[in-house]
């Protein structure tokens, strides 16, 4: 045995740091967290025994600063370093620096990392080791500059040191190649500190299948089955499962033997993954070897009954693996829950996570990096949690996972929760016919779902129940309806709902549609409606800024009368997320003509670049963005006057084209909550018969 690990520093953050700390507690190993300034009170810091500050916010200044990480380990008395995944986890230089400082490196040898962490070098090695497995050919890299031809299209631009979907772009025309290379390089530098990129053929409708490895220093190599990771967005995995369904025994054996051969060829130890792309026909293509623990490792753990992190630590201590791995049992599926908006091009989200709750139960596991009240920062990956379900069969595992997600509650930044539920129940998934183009084909259908039409009414009734009301004399005339306005955040639609105070309590007033709606119960935290004889129960929650949740439907309370000063002129381009302007396209200046869909500028958020395009052909009348500018959601970036639009004073413009994050107060202009046209002392009926009215409009929904 090399040495016993007593204190471990995890050179990472979020979910993976929390995951590693859990195993350390079970093994009796003390833990050290590192944190940037935005992460000072993050969950992984709270779970660690000690923590060390990394001054700054940007990854390059914090989690990618190898010198600062090693100094932190030494200062905290750590004797070992675990890199987690992402950041410096596949940096041979960092691994050498750790061991050079006298610390134990919980990972493969630096030479093995160097051989496989660069995808260009890994592909060259794979061509010699993995025949007849195909290795997709590079046509642009640091050591190969041949220009691709039309016949080679489409291409995939990839970061040589990358992972997690960063630094990747699909190129379908040669004209797109220069911009794709530039964007991939910039993203790779930001995420990995290495701007080397290359291109390879892009295979449409392939399956992403990988093999989990575990190897010790005595030469034992375990291949722990296969995983299917074909459900991806932006080349980043969303749903993973073990074992990969539908593979014949020959293909499975071939993939596992190829992975083991590659590990032995580079003297690999520890946990690693070899990834393949299976085309619709033909031999598997070698993609890469990830010389680290994968995000999706829990599905393998559940099927094989292993703790892979514990085995990483044991192997780093010099302990041997048993001759054979345990036998697999059952099936496991994992879904990644991100703070993102799938309906808006997967735009990452940030802000306060007020509540995150996933029901537990047999066969369910949640690995998370946030707790209620934590803030999701803009600087890093937007992964909130991973939800894993195990069951004896694949069908049961899918049902168990989709059911748990359907009952989950997320209050805070937008997430892909509903998309995950619908994805897991899609016929292509349940029948194991999915491929890497699944979301390209089905995203519109999976996201274009109308929000619950009765959620705004439930929110209004709960708000009314929470507001004190004053009553005057009674009369026999019906009470005039009270009105509240809400916007459903899923689609941006605005709703005006009406309700009445009656002698028996609150009642719906002209709810719209042909449905028969009856209010069964209206309390500040719970509203029960009966719609055409079927009862619906809504748990309500209210947060600052007018945000209201009726069940999982997110709404924003709106003022009765929109403020003209908050309206934007037509053609306004608003920041869809918080981030940094990283560059403006060449020739994009005020007064320039632009084409519909033309890229104007790029925002960087959570280590990904997001393109902002012209909404229509016309003239760029104003440009407020410049490289380096930090922007908040809804910030005005530019204005495009569409051809044929004479402009105007802006008062007739749309309120927003990305303005859904505005803080709106749910109150009338004078704050009195009265019905439209109703002034002080003036009711809807005779003044000598006053009616109940809300003294204030939902004070709990204002900030």
C-alpha cells in the first residue's frame, strides 16, 4: 500500500464535490473544500470539514488555478487531491504538480492522462490499438491543418482537452467553419485552459455508448458493463442508463475488450471511461477516453453495487482490486436536472433556488449540489442534481424515474424538469430507439406544452385568501369581481383572472372556457378546484419579485395596468440570461444593415457561449453591448429596426422578447386593489351598499 489517505482536498465544486465528501465520511477521511467567492456559502463548502478560499469568480482564476489549489491543499493539511470531473480533472500537468508537492493524486498516472486527455493524440493511439474499431479521423487540429472539403460535411468541431459538451460545434457548410472554430477555441480556453480544437466527421443519428473501467496498479482491469448516453443537448448528456439497451452480446463484448485493451496500452489505473459512437450501420467508432470519473457514474454503481469513488481512493492508496468484478443486476437510469430553459435554446439560468425537492423511495437516489435557499451562480456549470432510479427491468426503472421527477418540486431558476419527464415517456426512449439527434427532432414537441390553464386562478385565490379584506354593509346584489394578472413563465402568456368574495368564501368569476369550475378550498398555501367534476389541488408558494408557484407552474404577478416606461421599442434585443458579452460580430455597428438570423454578438454564461441574432432584416439603430460588459436578464443589448417599420416613439412596442425576468409588483398603480374604474368611495353599485374589497393587492407577492 502506498499510503493511507487521511485528509482529502477535492479540487472541484458543486454536485461532484458533495458526492466525494459523502464517501469520505463513510471511510473516515477528513475533507477539504475549495471555493471561489461566489461559492463561499455553497453546499460543498458547508459539507466539508475545512475550506479554503480561491479569490475571484472566473474559473481561470479559481478552479483552474493549479498553483492555488496545491497551496490550498498544503495549507489545509491535506495529503491527497481528488479532481472530480471537469476543470483540471484531465490535466496531466496538474497531476504531476500534485505528486510533485508530495500529495497523493486520486486519478490515473500523469502519463496516461497525457496519452488520452488530448482527443487528437487519443485517436492516433486508438487507431493502433483498437483495430478493427474505427477511430473518427481528425481533419483540423494542432498538428494537422488540412482543410476539409464539401464531401466531408457535416463536421463536428471539438476541443482536444474538452468534455461535457463544451468547445463543440456542428458545421454543415464550409462557410460556417471559421466561426465555429473560433467559438470552440474560446469556449475551450474558458472551460479547460486549452484552446486546441479539431474536426471530425459528424455522424447523424448515432448512439453514444461507453464502457466504465476500473484498474489497479497490479494490472487488474475491470470493465463494468456499458452505458447509453445518447440523449444529449448541445453535445452534453442529459439521460444515461446502464446497461446500454438493445446491444447484442458480440457488440457488448467487443466494446468492453476494446476499452480494456486501451487501458492496458497506456498503463491506466483508477476509474475511467472509453466512449464509442455506434452508427446506424457499420463498426463502432472510438470517440475518446475520459481519464476521470464521469458525471453518470451512479448508474454503474447502482447496477454493480459498487462505490466507484471509494475504489478510486483505495486504488490511490495502492490497494488491489479483486480478480473479478461483481455481477450486474437490474437496470438504472439517470436524469440530469439543469438550471436551464430548454424552450429558449437551453439557455442557462441562475438565481436563488428557493426549493428543490425530489421524492425518495426504494430504488431512488439523488446526488445534488444545492440546497433550498442556495444561489445558482452564472460562472459555472448549471447542474443542480442527478436523479437515479434502479429497478429489476428497464421498463420499471424508466417508470420509477419519470414518476419521481413528475412529483419533484423546483422553485427558482427554470429547469428541464418537465422535459425530462416527457423524454423518459417518449416512445423512442421507452422502445430503446433513441439516438444523439433525439432532441434535434423532438425538442419542439417536448417543450411546446401549454401550462396548466387553472394555475393562474389558483394563484389569485390563494393570494386573496392571504390578504386581509375589509367588509362594509351587505347587500343582495352580486359582488363585483376582483381582478389579478399573471404571466406564466413557461410560455410568456399573460392571464387576467377574476374571482368574487361571496358569503360562502371565494369563488371563480367567469374563469373562461366551457369548463365548470368550483372552488372547493382556498387557503393561502393550498387551493383545491373542481373542474368538470375532477378535483385539482395546488400547493402555493410566493417569493420576492412577484414570483408565484401553483404546483410546479411558475407565474409572475403583474400590475393591473402595465407601466409604459417599462416597454421596449420594436426590435429590441434583450439579454436572455445573466452573462458577459464576449464578442461582437465584425461589422456590427450602429447604422449597419443586418439580415434576419445574422449573429450579432455572443454572451458567455456558465462556461457556454450563446449567440444573439437579428430578429429580422433591417438596420441596427442602436448597439449597447461591448466585449467584457456584464449583463443581467432583460438588459437591452441592441435595437434592430425592421425593414418597412417606420419606427415610432416606442410606446406601441412589445413589452418584452426576453423580458420574463423583470421584477413586477402585483399591485394597482395606486396600490388599492380596486376593480378597474373604481375610485375611492365609488363602488360598482350604489355607494350606500359597499362590497368586500381587498385592502391591498397580495402584499406577499411584492418586493
